[in-house]
């Protein structure tokens, strides 16, 4: 069968989950092709490929675009079977009744996709396949999680890197694990574990052999100067896996890399191992400086001392740091959000993002936000980017304007702390595009000089500059209008 994966890129990160499902499709003897809708003509691709199945993977803010795209595809080929997986349908399965979808996939999709294609090829019914929900069925039990991750095929990197500009960008992402044991209320991991009682409580890891083989496979075919590990938690502790990785990675790969972890997990032994392995940057989220918000509302149970200690430990060993802070939380004040900026300055972070809170379905805080009537659950109006305006109705338009200004000017202050005393004045001004331009130049300066190593020619740098500037304007300035962004090309 011919499967068309439809993907809308808003950054330089390859959709690794989609690439893994594509590898499963090909391993089962079917065809897999890609349409990246920002760089390819959707209608031309559909008419040329004539897919029997079209597949999407959607986060909550972007699901509306795929639903609109699916309506277009159904007009061109009504018999095409469409399926959506990813976090949004997993935790909001009601989306199966929108956009003329034929099915959604909840949870891990490798086995479900294999069974779906086998059923469609043989004419067998789709209803009853574990993890799948159709408009005529209700969510049922899920198949067990894959415990031995090395059994999952390596992502089909060529699907994305051969057909899009991401292949030429020398920073590429990889995963070493699945899962997260923590209960942050804004994240879906607690809801994920509820879907898999007794199974989803631990991190499942790929072997070091598999991780290094995937990286080596990519660098042999496409430019690669820096590796970004996109695991929620790269390492919980110094263990045999991390020690093996730290020994073999510099010898067999030898490229600088970026990891995400938590400040309360990072100790000196781990920092030494990461540094010896070639780590360049460690990302640890602060989220909120106010301890009531951080520890009670967000369930990020770590004190300020742990946050400062971990960041200064990285500075001592020559590792750059990257942090995230959530602004515009329910019941938070502007003073709370400015305190998060000030804590970032005390931690001496090299780069910080100030991300506007969005209430995602299935999360504890998202459900509480809905219960309190602070958001109306119209996900079609939720912006794809959480760097845009707050979707909550508990803030005045003036407060939302200050939050938008803080999202772009806060990072600039992290780079130039001398500007901190004048920041409150600029937050009160009407949000203007010039602030996004200032944010962008600060970001490009820090990310390319410190956070990542991206070796590109001057022409590649210019193209990356232009593309990423357009993306920042979409994230911060433009309306996320489905009709406008998905209208047919002339």
C-alpha cells in the first residue's frame, strides 16, 4: 500500500516519531512518501502519489492544520484512508469526529500501523485493532508498550532529510529513550502512565550500540556537526548505560551534543561524565521562580538552591546552559514572571525561553484550567506556537500584551543583563514586530556561538537565517489562521 506522511515543519527538528512509523511501514513491505506542506505543493503531491493511506502526527496546537489538510485530501481522493497519531489524538480522542478522519491512534503506533495496513490490504475490518479509534468505536485497551526498544526499526531519516531542507542543516536530533517518571502538571507524562498502568513508570532505553549506530548512519549521508538528544530526561543518574555512552561516544562519534535533564538530577559526577563525553549544552527548565507555582501548581519539586547549584555547576565545568520558563500561568502575576527572569539571571544561563502557558488536553493543569472556565477548549483557535499570545481568558488584553513582550524581550535581557532595569517600561508598550527582530538576533548570536555547533557555508547560513526569521515571525507575530495557511496554491 502507498502511505503518504503529511508534515508541517515550523522548525529545523525532524519528526522522529513519524520517521519511525515510516520505517515500520517500509519494513512491512509498503511504500512511504512525505509531503512537507510548507515546501511542497499538497495537491500536486496527492495527485502524483495517489496515496491509499495518509498519516499525520499532531500536537494540540497544530492539529487544526492537519484536519484542514485532510478535508482537502478527501475532496481529491475520497477513498483515501486517513489516520492521525501523536499527543493530541492520544489525549483528545474526540478529534476522530473532526476533519473527516477515518481513525486516530492512541499511544505507541508501531504495532497499530502494521495491523492497520494489513487489514486495509486484505479488506479486513479496522474496528477492533488495539490503539485505534474510528468514528464508530470508543477508545479501548491499548497494546503493551514496547519494552525492548532496539526491536523498533531505526527512524527512516531519508524520508525527511532527502526531501526537505532539514537534511542540509548540520544540527540533527536523536532519541536515546522513551518515557519520563515525573509528574509535571503541564506535561502529558502522568496521563501517559495512566494509559499504561504498571508499564509506563520507567524510562525505556535504546542500547548504546543502537544510539551510536543511528548517529553514524546519519552523519555518513548528511551534514552533521552537532547532535541534539531530545529525550525529556537524558539521564536520571550515573549508571552503566551513561558510563558506557560516555566512554564510547567521544571515540566513535566525537561530535558536540546537547541534552535535556532536571536540575535536581544533575550532580558533579554526572557533569564530569557529560563533559568528558563531549557534551556542549545542558538544558534544565526553571519553569517558575515562585515556589508556590513551581512546586505546588507545576509539581516541579525542587528548590531554588538546587536550580542555582546545577546551573553554576555547569558553568564551572564549561558547559553552556539553556532554560525554559512558563509565563502566564493561571493565578500568576507579572511579578511572578519577572521573578523567573531574575532567577535565570542568578543561574547565569546562556539562553532562556519564556513560553506562554497553553492548556493541553489530558494534562492535570490543562484539565484544571478547563474546569475553572479559564479556557473554552476551542483547540482550533489555539496557536501552534506557545510563544504567541496567551489563550486564557483570565488575563486582560493589557496583561497579555505584557506577556508577549516578555516572551521576546526576556531572552534579550538574559543575553544583556544591563537592560534589566528598563525592561518594565518596554513591557508596557504596545507589542511591535521590532521586539521579535531584536529577540531573533539575540537568539541567533547565542545559539550559533554557544548552544550549538552549526558549521555551514555563508550561503547556507543566509538561507537558514531567512527561514528561521520567518518562523520566528510566525511564532510571535502572525495569526495561526487555518484557512489562510492551507488555501490552495495558484
